[in-house]
C-alpha cells in the first residue's frame, strides 16, 4: 500500500471496532529494564490526560478532562487497583491502561473492559504496549473477570494489530456492523486473524478531503 499512515491517523475512515478474548492462558511480556508498574494515586488525573494527549487521543487538556469526567469522575476510588501506569527511572509516567467495565451500563455481560491504552509519543516503539496490556489483563482476571472486551477504532489501526497479536478477535456482531472497518484493518495490517475479511481498497480507507 503506497500511502503511509500514522499509528493514530484521522485520515483513515472512522469505524468503531470491538474485540474480545477470554482471560485464560494470557501471554506474558516482561517490561524492558528501567520501567516499573504503579497504580493510580490521588492527583494522577492530569498525568493520565498528558499521556493520552501525547498519544493523540486528545487534542487539548480540556478534551481530556471531559473524557476523564465521563469515564472516571466520581469513581476515582475504584482506580487504585485498576488504573495502571508505567514509570521510567525518573519516576515519569509514560504509559497507562485500566482494567475496567462498561461505564455506560449498556454491556450487561459482566465482562471486563480494557480502557484507554496509551503510550507517550516519544516512548512508543520501546516494547511497552504488550507488557502493559497483558499486565492489566492479568489484573482484570484477578479481579474476577473471565472475559475481556476492548473498544477501539480504525484510526488507531496499529493498536488493533497489537490486540490481535495478543489473541483478541472481533466480536461477531461488530464484525458484521463494522465489516468495512475490519476490511480497513486487514488492508493495513494483513493480519492472519482477519482471514475472513477481504482487504479494503485504497479509496475505501482514506477520508475524502
């Protein structure tokens, strides 16, 4: 494919994607030397926003604050054993993910939801994502969940590849409703787990300008 896309790229047509896997037989990826996991502590909200903003999830602090309030506002006491950060040797928080649930109350399955996975822009490519995700999934399992779901989107197509590498698969209903989205991911990743999808053509991937 001639056009090159960033790992978070709004030039890609947007489709909501949902993946799932059970929490048995989780793979393990050790953190690279010089990093450690820490849980959320009071006052970490702005550090979370800063990481997500660096990873291009938000374009402004205000947008990040709005999302924090929507997902975690008034629930901060639940984050002390669910929201994980990776710290570097200087104590700077450089990545985050949360073992959570569907705060909207729409998903009545009781499944765990992996929330807001992000690595600071300048720390991407250092082998932090897979250790972070599998660590948080193990926390989810120890919290009593047996099944996990991940909401994501085509604009973060490279994250989709990571999730597929870790054994997640498209939720069947989403594979139907967002089939064109999965065709885009197939075209961009050529992932073996998406064998049932035909890859999208180039003019089906980019947003028309």
